[in-house]
C-alpha cells in the first residue's frame, strides 16, 4: 500500500494540488490536521479532500475556526486568519471539521496533529518532548505535524531518542522493532527555509518512508490572500518558507 501523509495544508489549494499531482497512485491519504487557517481557500481544500480516499485528524487551527479553542493563544495574524476563515466556511465544511477526531490509529500508525501526549497543542521539536511522547502511543510508529518541519525521532536502545531533520528524498526503512515519530512537514506553509510543499510517502510493501518536496504556484496563493486582505506577514512568509 502507498500512503500519502500530508499535514498543515492551511487552506493552500495550489500547494495541495501540486502534492497530489506529484504523488500519483496513492491508495490512501492520511492528513494530520490544520487543514484550514492562514490560507485563502479553506472551503476548496476541504472539498478537494472529500473527493479523495483519506483519513484525517483535527489540528489546533481547525478547532479554533469552529470556536472549540480560544484564539487568545494565537498570535494576532493567526487569529485574524481564524476569524476570516470562520466567517467564510459553509455549514457542510464546518460539519466536516467538527467530525475530525484528535487521534486515530491506522494500521501500525498513530495519527495526531501535535503530539500523542497533547494532540492539539504540543510541538515536537526537541528530544525531551519526543522522549516523553513515546510513552503515549502503542503502535510502532506515530505520525505528527504542527511544527511545519520535516523531521523524525527514533527510539534507540534503552529508550534513547535521536532527532533528525528529514531533507528532500530522505528514505527511512520501517522496522517494527524500531519505534519512530515521523513528521511530513507542511503542505501549505513550510517553515524550514524551503518554500516548496512538503509531504511523506509510506510504502508498506517496501517498508520505507520517503520525504518529498514539490514546487507550487506560490504567487497564485499570495494573489488570493492579497485579494482577501489576509495579514501581510502570512503572505510574504510563503515565499520565504519561514
Ligand atoms: Zn499548522
């Protein structure tokens, strides 16, 4: 089975479509949340996902748009985008977001947005946080998003955890005795200095995970954001990948 793992689309349809075109012959897509927020096409992104065979979990932006999380903890630009998105979504799109669980188990993988310890909010950026996380899922592997950084954490002997950035085309053999936490990076707002959309393919027949980057029409997304008067910083950062 070929699984496309995507996260943090953030209402960037141009980036999502570039990923889908770049990753043909997928059997299923797993989406790790933050489907909306920041970007200009929340409704269209949800509609696109609904045309695909996929399983998704909720992110903090998805919940904020529904009013299930306070935007008091968001920075002003993110909060403005949440308010803009909330005013724009159809009842059907809201219903789709409402139904997303915080965690799901698919085959040998646990899917969450932030971390298995705190699915909506925790950022897994460091070895201590990742080390604690390994006690909060029971499958061999866990998939997370939220940081917008393609990365992985491997649990070695005696629980020692190693962290690594996952560069484009990086391959990780999947051995069930080697527990890992994998982050595909962000489709719609990468933050590792590379503005290209990021995603991960898991090939269960070959037992390998491969990180990918794909260019997309950043200008098209920025033009829509300008038209809708979304915060300037959210527009410029797309070209910087930060
Ligand atoms: Zn995000």
